[in-house]
C-alpha cells in the first residue's frame, strides 16, 4: 500500500470515527478519532515517492 493510500484510508477511518463519536456521544471515541486524524495530518509531512533529480543529474 502506498503512502498516499495509507493517508487516505487513515483519514477516512478518523472521519468515520468522529461521526460515530458524535452520534454515540462518547468522549473516548472522540479522542481516538482526533488522534487518528492528527497522525493522518502528520503523515502529510513525510516525504513519499522518489526524490526529484538534481540539476547535475539531468
């Protein structure tokens, strides 16, 4: 699974958990959903894919 797909799936899980937390009025689920979304946002800053070639390699 690529990093982009992993971030997407993690975001969907976090949003689904947040919706369930609102409907269930459970604070524990809310905090877990927030933690999942923070991890998904944090993974946004992890470089994925190949490093672009420098000017000397072109």
